[in-house]
C-alpha cells in the first residue's frame, strides 16, 4: 500500500472488483486541480448522502439522472430540466452563501455569538484555576453552539437541546454509515442518526409554521430559519423531482455536519498554542494589536487585521497540515484527462489523500539543519524572515524582521480545502472562525494542560480518521482561569 503512495506518477490500484488511480506530488496535484473542471463529484456525493445522511431513494435517483455537468451551461445533449440540475444548483447555493454577499451577515452573527458564549464562560470561571476534564470539548461546545445559532437561528437547539451531543456522536460514527454496517450491528449509531434527522425536521417544520415575510430582515435572514440559506434551499429542493421534507432534512443535515471541520480545527489550534508558552506569548502579542474594548467592556477584534497576522495564520495553516486527513476524490466525466503527460481515462476514479501530501518530507523540506520532523507541529514551515532569507524561527520577536506568512511555496502540497473549481466553499468562513475563536480564547483565559494531555495523539482508528480534521485519541484534561484583562 505504501509503495503506490510514494510513486511520482499516477498509479492504478486494483482492490477486489474496485480500481482507482492514486495521485501524489505537488505537480501532479496541481495538474489534477487544473483539470477538475472536466470531473464530476456526483457519484461520491450521492454515496455520502445515501449512506451517511439517509437521503431517500427517490431523491437519490435525481443524482443518477443529472448528466448536465457542474457548469453554468449544461453539457451538450443533456435533457435534464433546469430545475432538476441538482449538482449545479446545490453547489451554487453553497457558493452564494459562503462566498457571496450572504457570508458577511452569517459571519457577523457568528462573531457576536462566539463572543457571547466565551464571555459567559469567562464570567463563570473565577480567577483561581478550575479543572475541566477535556479542553477540546470546552472549545468544541462553545464554537459549535455559536455556529448553530448563527447558521440556523436559536430554535434548532432550543427545540432540541440534545442535538449538540447527538451531532458529535453522529460524527464519531460516520465511518459506520459510510461502510454500510448493518443496523442490527450498530443500533445505537443508527438511533443517533435518526435523532439528528428528526431534530432537523422538527426545527424546519417550526420554521415553516412560524416564519412570515415580516420576520425577514434587510440581510434576508430571520429568527426561525436563521440564515437565508436554508429558507431558500427549501424552495429550491421542492422544485425538484423526488424531494419532500424528509429528503430536504437529509441534505440540510449534511450541510450542517460539514461545519465540524472548522470546529475541530479551532480546538487543535488552541491546544497547540496553550501547550507552548513562548508561542502563546507571541500569539497574544499579535492579537492584542487587533483588539479594542467595546462600550460593554468586551474585547472586539478587527477581523481584517486578524486575518493578516503572520504567526496566528502560521499556527492555523500548520494545524490544518498536521490534522487534516481526507480523501480528495475526482472522476473525469466525459473526456480523458492529462496529468503530467499521464492519461487517465474517463469514468476512472482518482484519489488524492491529504495526509500523503501533508506528510511529503521532500515537498516540505526547508533545508534547515534543525528543521523539526514532518510529523511534528512547527509553524516555521509557513514563515519567512526577509533579513534571514529563509524559513524558520518560531519566535519572530527575536528576529531582526517581521515574519511573512505564505502558503504559495506549498501549492499542491498544502491542500486542506482541496482545489480547482470545486474547492471547499466554506474555507473563508472556516479561517475566520478558527482565528477569531483562537484570539478570544487566548485573550480571555489562561490554560494549563495537564499530564498526558500535553502529548495527546490523534485518533487514527476508523472512528476518527478519514472524515477531515482528526479527533484526539483521548481527553485533554486542563485547568482554566479567566484573565482579568479580558
């Protein structure tokens, strides 16, 4: 298995009745992304929606019938009605919300929510150390609730208070669903999925019953649906053949679940900072330059400046490099594609594991003698110091110049969001969410990670690997206290 992950050219792999091409190496990956416009993701989206999110067969069949392509103009010869172009329409709904003018209202709601959540925690924790049995859960719960409220409004959780726990239980069982484990062998896993889908149905029925035009704000959002995203998708899906409220709930639960990556990434980012006192001091110094006190005495961050901080960005980028474990899957739809003069026939599956790209020691080598191993966290991979002429040094305040953050040198090697025309549309929100949550945590709280928690490993079992950002293999016990300057 390891041999074909080390090949410099595409390798055809055959396992029983299945075959696929494996691609690695930055130049090959860049070529794949460049050719991705000729690829389709429909078979893989259909598989995930059917196996993991329980999309009913009638709605699933629409994916089989959609041969119109992902572009604005349907493929020549396609007879799919415009209303039934499910692949194109679903992706465009994501683009409008996460990359268009709808992103900012969603972002502002999240920023208000996470600030409120963390200040409530700040007010509950005293100036003396308080024990918490898992730092990752503390961060994860606060961030998840904030995202739910910003995305779906307050009723998703208020009508279904168990959903926060069910959501993460579902996430830990994802591979059970994707592998098609029979229900009688995983009764609790399927019970959890049913509760999650029922939660979405209850919330959406409540929104349909109570949302009136007068409740919709100038930015198109409302307190019942939350963002305009879900309200507009109701109309879109009901125009399609085979869709009813149950099918819509499956699609929308899939969209809600996808936010888990930014939450787990924020938890790992904060973990890495708290376990390195020098890095913590550097990050606090940086984020303080973007902070101001509002009239209510709470910290507010200038997000545009926060997004340009080199050390904070480097922590974010290195966290995604080290913790993202996902398979980028493509399939040429109508034509063969050329990967560095290697021809991959149409209808053949192409797999690119992010883990292999992110652990490629040749691609990530900086040439420094004291460079940490590729499997260790080191933000120097993303920082350059002009006066030194190279990478390195995680302590910029000791350098003669301000560091410069960049991922350009790692194009084709740093691929946590995929690439090409279908690059993850949630990447803009994810970065903002991770950086703001991190800035608030380090500003409001002191944290001491205890015992073996400092060296917690990733969960590489099937319950924790392959779905995106990894989970820790164990809890991270910690002591927290509030910082009075917060």
